[in-house]
């Protein structure tokens, strides 16, 4: 669930957060705690490139207006 519960946000902003949570779950095999996403303390294995980890953290950004939109996510070099 998006941490912005109670706020009205366009669905696409919540979808980016959800995509970050799913990505994190796939990479670490567990869902992160909110404090870990804010403090960037998620334990990723060393096999993941730093730029991919930074992308996941950007999708989990607490401030919804600072999250990338889907076009920016899809333009990430590791996705193509």
C-alpha cells in the first residue's frame, strides 16, 4: 500500500510507488519497511547495479512529486 494513504494522489503516482515496492520485493525477497525506504537502508545484494538500486529508491521517494513518471522509468538504461 502506498505510504500516502489519506492523501488524494493521481493513480499513476501511487502506481510508481507500488512498482518500487514490487521491484524491491523481487530483488530482496521481502517487502521493505517504510523507515528503510526513507532512510535508504534496504539490503540489496551486490549483484545489482547501483543505477538500478537508485531507480528503485527514486520510485519509493516519500515526496510523491519527486518520484519519476512511468516514461522516465522506462527510459532507464538498464531496461533497454
